[in-house]
C-alpha cells in the first residue's frame, strides 16, 4: 500500500511539473540570445511508468503545429527503427518522449531546423529525469541528447558514438543508453554509408524494445 501511494504521489508530482513545462515561456521572456521567433509550444510526453525514454532533439514544424511528438516523416522512420506501431509508440505507459528542446526552435537561412533552445535543458531536464527513476533504457537521438545523457562515453563525432554502441551498452548498468542518429530524411545519405546501423544495431534495438514492452 505504501509503495502504491508513493508511486501515485510521484506521478502527481511529475504531472504538475509537466504542466509547468508546457506553460514555459523562458525562451521569449528571458532568452539566452535571440528570443524564440514565434509563440512557444512545448511538446513532451514524460511518464511515471514507461521504461523507455526517447531523448530526442526538438520539435520540427509539423510537430509544432500538431503538438504531438514525431507526427512527421522522422516519426515514421523512428517507429520503423524501433519496430513498434503508432499505438505502442504513443502509449505513455510504454514510452516517455522528452526532447532536449521542447519548442520548435525555428529555421536557419538554408531551411534547416536550428539547434534546440539553450534554455530548456538547464531549466527543466534534471527535474524531469529525477521524477522518472523507473527508466531503464534511454535512446539518445542526435548530438545534443548524447552530450547530456552520455557524458564521457560520447565519442568525437556522432558516427563514432553510434558505431561504439555495443561497448557503450556493455559499460552501463542498470540504466542503458543507446545512441542513435536523427531519423530525419536529411540523414538518408548517412544511413547508406553506414549499413551496419540497419544490419547490426537495429535488430538488437528492436529486441530490447520488444522485451520491455512485453
């Protein structure tokens, strides 16, 4: 009974913090550098029960409009990588989705998405992670998530880091961290050059995901 009450209280605390994050306006009212060029719309799905965390980069234009993470081609590719259905992916009891930047950061002159806002992680990430102690698999998508969650295990480049996935996996316990590239269409060339990602890493990843879901 005591454990049940503790879990419920932790879930309530996480829900309160999540509501505060979704109301956040730091990047407009107290920005580090230029303010966000549009109205903030934080997108995240923390969970008090999910074992798997998707630590992604930041919402893109379509996610900014929908308010739901990965409702774009990147999401389709990511779900394919994980070997899960949309229903499984969007079940907060199974997956927590907490990007490094919660709002769409805008685009650069070439039409690419800007890096995640620098305000988000220092203000909120530590608190969110503290309230999700049940996580035992963290998927770090891209350089920013890998820098935050992997520390000294990160290599000199994203390719080197992802290529070292097996050694990184074996080093960590009890929480496992697995580095991934971003599933954006912009990385199609990277996937063609690094065929080991689909032939070696993805089958391992899908087996670990399925084991936790079942």
